[in-house]
């Protein structure tokens, strides 16, 4: 397994998919839909982003 889909990560983090896709755009990640694959490094960047926003 290479990583998670946007949908899976949003469920794991309890975050709306549109919010997660917006963060992907901010972080310049290539995710464009709920079925886009995210590498584990990208998932880490996203979770770090949400941890620092809180």
C-alpha cells in the first residue's frame, strides 16, 4: 500500500473532504478529488498542518 485516499484520510481525521482538498491545494499536493491517492509523507504533512492550526 502506497498511502491513503483523500476519502480515507478525511474519515480518519474526522475532517470534511472539501476542507482536506483545500489544505492539499495550500500545501501544493496533487490531490484533486476524494479518490486521489496520498503518500504517507503527504498524509504526514496534512496531519501536521491540522495539528498546528489547532
